[in-house]
C-alpha cells in the first residue's frame, strides 16, 4: 500500500467512527473541500471539520475501492444516510507534509440510460 492510500483509508475510518480529532489530524490547516455538482467550496480545517461534525442524518459508509500514488488518492465509497443509499467518488491531494490538502467529492445521481443500447448492456 502507499502512504496516500493508507491516509485516505484512515480518513474514511475516522469519519465512520466519528473520531473527529483523528479525522482532523489527517488534514492540512488550509485544506480545501469542493463539491462540483453544487459548486460549493469550504476552505480551512476548522470549517471543514465543522461541516462533517454537523452533517445531518444517521450516515454510515463503506469504502469500496481506494487507490493512491504519491500525492494523490481516490476512493469509491458507498454511503447510507437514513436508509438512502448513495455512491461517492472522492479525489484527494496531499501537501509536502503528507496531509490532505484538497478533497473533491462527486456524488453521481442515478439516471435512466438513453434508448438504443439495450442489445449491448445488462441492467443491474
């Protein structure tokens, strides 16, 4: 395993355990969190930590895949919030000290595929 992969697995483990001091210890002070779909950005460890602590609902997560290489990592995670299931793709960037400096979350919404490819695909 790589250091960046280990770090993102620790990040998600701390989030799931609500271990906020452990979670915060993985973040750079000037961490940036972005949500491209909603065009939101949070700057700084204090604000990002508060965002997570105050996130509503009874949510839980399972990491399905994690990859990392040097200063970058990515995860695919399965979330269940109050019985609603979602998937998230999260991309991480690390600073020189090995702390998480940027987190970008993508929360793809399910959609019906366009017509015309039914003969090629299997729906699950």
